[in-house]
C-alpha cells in the first residue's frame, strides 16, 4: 500500500490555534478528530518517522540488487534534501544536533541520486563530516554500507563469523543472547560480511575521509580489549576457515532467515533485518524472482509514505509501522473519554485487534520459554514471530473494557503469555524473557544502539497495570512486578522510559500502574514522583523532555512542552489523586490552549524511542491518543 497524501493517515497541520474551549469541549473535539482518522477496517495507524538513513539505505539496497529506478530515486532524494539542516547536516530527531553517520549516509545517497559533489548542500555536509573525524569515526553499519560498494575495506570491519548460528542457547554470544531486532540483523550480516561483496559506484568518498587513525585497543584485561583481540583472530580464521563447517553455517543461516520471513515479506516488520536479509539471500544465489525475494522487495511498498510538495513528490520509508499499538491506545483513549463500550467505532477496532492476535506461531521467545503456550499481540500488521509484552498488555487493557465482542479467550491467552514472559528479576522486557546478557554489548560490532532487551520500567508498568485491571492484584507475578518498579525508581522520584521519551514517559506509566496494583497514593514512592513532576512542569503548564536526556542528565524532564508528554504527566497526577492540584489544572489548560481548530494537536519533537542514544521515533498519533486519555480521566475525576 503506497500512500499518496498525508491525509491518508495522519494529517500534519499548521492551523492557527482555536479559541479556548472548556475541557469537556476540548475532549469532545479531540474525540471527533480521532474518530475521523480511523480506517474503515477498524484500525488506526500514524506515520512513523525516524531519520533519513532509512531512505538512504533503501536506495543503496536497491542499487546493490540492481532494481533502483529513476523515479523512486528522485522521490527519495527530495525527501532526504528536505530533512537537511541549515548547517548542512542531518540529525536523528527533529531539533537534534547533526549526526555523523546519518550525514554520511545521506551524502552518499544524494551522490547516488546525481547531486554533484561540489553542490553547496553537499559541501556543507562534507565540512561537518571531516570536522567530526570523517568516515573513520562513523558507526559500523555505515561502514558496512560503504564496504558493499568498495568505499571501505571489509578487512577494517569487525568480523562476525556465520558459525555463530551453531552456538547453543546456553552458550555465551549465541544469537539468542541478542535482542530480537539485533539477532535478526546479525544473522544475515554474518553471511554478507563473510562473502565480502563489492559493487563499485561511479563516485568515491575521499572528500569524507580525514585519515584519522583507528582508536587504540582497550586494555587486554577488559572485555572490550579482549574482544578487540579476539576480532584479530577471527579475521585470521576468515582467511582460512574450515570449509565444510563454513558452508554448513551459511546454509543454516539462510534457513534461519527464511524461517523468519513474515507474511508481508518483511523480517520482524522493521527495516534493519529486512534489508540485510534480502542482501544475504541475494548473495547466496536466490534470484530476484524467488518467492522470498519477491515478497521482501514488494513488501516495502506498504511502508512508503508519499507526499506532494512544491518541489515534487517525496518518498519516505517508515522504519516500522505501529497499527496494533496505535489502535489499542486509541480504543483506550475513546473509552477514557466516555465513549460507550459498545460504540461501533470501538467494536470495529476491537474486532480488528482480535484478528491480529498471534496464534499458532512459536517465535524466538520460545527459546527461553519452551513450554509457554502461544498468545499475545505484535506491534505491526504482520509480525507473528515477534509478539511483545508491551503491545499485549495495552491490547488486553483495551479489549477487556469493550462490550459486544467475545474477547475473553484472547484476553486470557494474552495474560497467560505475558505472565510467562516475566524475567527472573520480576520485570518485563519487550520481546524476550531474561535477555540480559551484557557480554554481547562489548563486541566491537555493537556500536549501533541497544542490542539486548532487559526489563524496563515502562514495559513492566504496562504489564502490572494490565494484571491489576484484570483482577490479578496480589498474584505472585503482579507483586514481583510492583517490587521491581519500586526498586527501580530514580533518586529524583522519576522512572526511566525505555520506549518513550523519557523520564516523563516512564513516570507517566509507572504511577498509574502502581496505584492500580494497590500502592497507596500516599506511599513515599508516589509522593516523590508527584514532586518530581511538579518541579519539571514548564511555565506554560505542559511537560516536555528532549531526546538528549538519554545521554545528558541536564535534559532529564526538560524540554519544549508537547501534547503527548503533557498527557503523560497529567495521567500520573490523576492516578496519584492530584486531579484538583494546580499542576493538573495547568496541564489541562495547556492542552486546551494548544488544541487546533480541527480537534488535533501539532507536535514536532520526537517523543518515541527505538534505541536510547541512537534511534528515535515520531509517532504521529501520540499527540492524539494520550491527550484524549488524560483529558478523559481528568474530566471524569473533576467533573468539568
């Protein structure tokens, strides 16, 4: 499905602010807007924006496979150019600083599109790249893309032998020690890096080099130093491997990859493993008309968002899609706003969600939980191999409140699966249980963000809240989750947000969960959280937190106010019994004053997280679902 206009999913609007409405009128207008953008089949889906490496790598993949067309190149290039900052760089999130690797990949993609090297916009990018250390200081993934085209030496990249596929799950550094998104990327990359393909481009990248020497090895008694030296040995083995073993590893890797392709042609419903799996299979001799290759290439069409601009059509590739997540949050929002439980829009959404339940597919999660029955929901339209506890918890929270739809069996399966995915320490990760072995993070290859999936406060909170509202307060699973959350409160009273930005998101999720699970609103942990929110509230009444809080503590809880982050703060205050407080009333006033005439809110900052410190997301529906929930709960509590 190729989208031809932004209105097809989530309009981006710049309308003037509406005259101030009452809180109830603000809520009703928002509910009307949310209803208006529901798909006729029942789901909601907002555009998922990340950064231009998605588009650059898409063009490079198509070039490598020999399928790049002039039209798609021109459209992608327009999008990439439109995202360049005034200083010539590209960032990983709106308003963020220039990023070295993103800027390099954008530069290469635009050269591929025919932009001349001496064009002013590329010259400005070159200056930034050289000032930041050049290609030599870029991330491993960027240098892998360059190596595919002979612009970097494969010998100067970390070695990842395909024989990793043979390591049993109990052995350190086996593929199941990686998070699901990382293992699906690593397995095909072991094949690509072993075959070391080179398909030259008609231009070079010397303008982006500085000649900077490689950073020295760490001390040999450190894990980093030990693995750096191990990498030297792996490169030596790669030159003279055990032939039969290596061939068997490549074949086993291909089988592993093919077994994980989804119905829509993707791998995991996300871009990184998708592109590398296609390249790996292609290098192993799978022709472009092979069913797996055809489905994989065609599947990208659904992930394209095209928009008409004065310069022409732009083409943005989504890194992922979030229909299940968006839909369950929208259902909860409508119900929080007082929409009847048997409302036709709610019933249509619930029916669609029931059809999205994962059934009959035992994904990689079963490696750690072999006896656990199948259940749960994934994030995307098609990702049966990787359901996640976060989506499952939120889907259950929504479905259990719907009337007129037989949800009981699916809800029971979802709860059972989620409880079975609890980690040994009492918390929940998103996709795997006990995916906490930090040894893999020390590998030279791992410089691209999160590669393990340990329990986090936001996911654990959503599961605890789901258990509590399902009548399971006091069960061992719920109690252990509560204890985990209380033990992981930050000294300042907040909680870390793994999948949303950041401490405001974590705190906005944990406080309602703890209160639902029976923790007193007067408990010291709740009081500390309320005080932290009061300190972080902006003068305009909203909350905002800059993405940079993941790396710079000075940004914790600080940033431009946004509708979604203000809603997270308000949700916590209402749950903590502070609906009548001045802070809550100021938050409501912010949402009232910033609502647009059509009932929506605009929100330019990114408030979603893929990999803390590396990869961020703008969810186009966060500005709607969370404010509707927060205003709905506030109006119900206060009566205004």
